[in-house]
C-alpha cells in the first residue's frame, strides 16, 4: 500500500481517507502506511456544522476524515468539486453510493463491493487492487498526450490550407486570379513586375 501511495503522490494526485471508522484507528493505520497528513482528522459531525466556504477550505487542508456517514461524504465530494478539483472516489458499501454518484469518477470494488456501489460508480475495479488505478491513470495520460499531439498536428496542417482558400474569397478574388497569383510567386519576374500585373488582374 505504501508503494501505491507513493505512486499517487509522484503523479501529483492528492489522496484522502474518508471512512466511518473512528479517528484513532484511522490515524494509526494511516501512519503505518506512510499516508501524508495522517496527523490531522475531522469527524462527520464537525464537518456538517461548517459553512460551505469553511468546508471548501478544510477539504483542501485535511486528508483524514473519520466517522463519516453518507451525507458527510457527499459534502466532501461537492466541496472538492466547488474548488475545481477533479474528484475520483473509491468505495464498496451502500453508504458510499451517493458520493460515488456525485464524484467525477466513482470507482467501486469489484469483489467486495455492494451492488448499490457498483451501480452508482463509473468504473469497477475488478481485482480490488489500487495499484491497477496507477496503471490506468498512466495509460490515460499517455492517451491524452497522444491525442493532444495528433490534434496539434492536424490543426497545423489544415489551418494554412483553410486560410489559403478563405483569404482570397474574403478579399473578393476570383479563382483564375488566385491561381495566377501562385504562378506569379513562382515566376522569375521582379517583385515590381509581379505587383503591377497582379493589380491589373484584379481591377
């Protein structure tokens, strides 16, 4: 688990624990696995008393949320989304259903996950192995990078072609004159001779 966490951190992904267990148990386990920010925890009851503005700040500063119930989990997801964060949540229980549905990417456990969790989720982790998420994220980023390069290449090729056709039409040139213009550019005439002939063509 420690290796998986390190991979998430190196990928620039913030990880948070949202659980129904008590704070002492959660923080002890978090410390054992090298979880960043295990020292500070907030309970579901404390969270529900906060204003929306305060909660938006707290969810960025806190990584351990204990004694959470469905409404509290849902508020955490919505607060993170209000901060323009892309939110993915893993869950396996009935209580995780609303939060899984609200997250940008809800991920249910395939083996021990309940049917409600699976139906609410966008993805199902068949082997219940978080390391697979690291592989999936890496693959998704490679696909995104390749698509971005492909789009940039297509635009760089087609924009000059579009401009070549659009600009003469916008200026009111007729097609014979357009092709004559390319002939002028490729000829051995001086620039003065080309300009004078071009002006006579477009009178």
